[in-house]
C-alpha cells in the first residue's frame, strides 16, 4: 500500500456519493478500507459530517422571501423604465443626427447658390456655414465647462445629479 | 412548481432554457417563483458561507437583485442552481471586499449573531436538551472552520454538486476542492465525536 493508494481511496470515497464509481472501483475501495484505518476513518467522518450537516436545516422566513420578491419586482420595473428612457434618447439622437446632416447639406447648397448670386468668395461662404453650425455648440461648451469641470469625480457627481433629475 | 408551470407552456424546451428565456425577459412572475423555489438552498449556502444570519439575509436579497441584472448572461446550458450559487458566491466576495480586504474568514470574526437556526424535533425535554447541546457543539465547530471549508462542505453535502461544478463555481482547481473537503471533514471530527453523531 503506497501514498497513491490512499489518495485514490480518498478520491473514491468523495466520488461515490454523488458522481458514482464503477463496480471495480467500489470493490477495490471496500478492500482498501478494510485494511487502511486512516482511509476508513475519513470515510466514516465524511458520513458523520453529511448526517450532521443535513440534520441542521436552515429555512428562509416568509417575510424575507416576500421582501425580496417585492424588491426584485420594483427593481425590474426600474430597469425596464431605464431601458425605455435609453431607447428614447437613442432615437432622439439618431433623428437629431439625420436632421443635422440633412439641414447641413441643404444649407451648404443654399449658401453656394447665394454666393454665386451675390458674387461672394466661396471660402467666405464655407467659413460662414461652418461657424454658423459650430458656434452654438462651442458657446454651450464654453458656458458649461467652467461650471462642470471634467475631472473624474466632478463628472461622476454631475452624472449622478443628472440621473437623479431624470428619476 | 416552476417546472410544472413552464412545461405546460412550452413542452419542448428544457427547464434551464425556459429559465434563461424568462431571465432575459426579466419576467417578474418567474423570478417570484424562482425566489420561492430556491429560498432555503440559497439562504443555507449563504449562512454557511458567512456564519451570520443577518448578513446572509442581506446577501440573499442582493443575490436576487444581481440575478435580475445579470440574468441575460445565463445561457441555460448549466444547471440554474449552480449559476445561482455562483452569483451568490460573487455577491458574498464583493460584500467582503467592501467590508475588509483580507479573507472570507474575517466575515465571521467581525460579526456576531445566531449563525444557524436549528429546529428541535426531539420529543422529550431531555432529548431536546441533548440535541441542542449537540447542535451547539456542531455549530461552534462549523464557525471555527474557515469559510473556504464551510463553503465546499455545504456545496457538496447540501447541494450535492459534483467536484467539477464546485471547482467552476468558486474558481479553484478540482484538486483544491478535494483538499478542502478532506480538511474540512477532518477538522469537524472532534466536534462530531463529541456531539455523539453516529453513522445512520
């Protein structure tokens, strides 16, 4: 009998309860347990532990279950609301993007036509269109950034406040 | 209960696939049924892990919230209970990290309170007293056992998970699961002998 026999025996003791072992392994194990006090003791201790732990039932109270179910339902509703909001924000963003692209194209063509009629240099018209389109965004950024500096913590606070307002 | 309800709706799907579909939809009725169905098993696992009922109850609720949020990740190819216990394991680890970064055992050392409810079913007062004493001895021994051993013991003995399932659930090699089972069982030996538990 060597160390690997004991290791094999302990593995088989662990496996036979749940995974199951073959008839040959069972026969070998039985003969090993007869001869080896240490492995037989482990098999017995495992059985005792199993019996002891199973004799200690733990039950959840009905109030715990009820509270959990209520919290989960509420949270599910919150998540659904958030998804709907995000979907609407996404739709709005896409529509805004389409509108901007379309109006930019029309504005560009219109200004080119005006430049031709009024004999203005094309570069001046192009600069005017770009400034006209970018100026509002730049103005808003200038106004907002000093108020909400984009450091990590302040941005997190800012986003949290926006989230609270949305709720 | 859940199985019966589901099987009447879609008989061709497996139970796990049906649960996965319901979790993706965040179906509140199915979640209610799952909470009711797995209440005792989940709480028992968390109580063995934390050795504290109040903490276990908090983590019980937290686990189901996590199930709701991560439900879309359950693909229905493994048993639901295994996935549920893996979520519970992660919730407990996160809880511990928030409390203290050292080890799972600090959870037990830093908290007090009744770790287990041991219903007394013995008929006579003498036997009741004896049973209480035995249970108390076993409880004390379990609480002294490091959480990593309590965890594998409960997963193996109560949940009857395979060694590979336990290894996957708590992210350790199968050999380590075997070692922890062996050491856990042997560590409980004095308490079991003292408590007079015998082979049935």
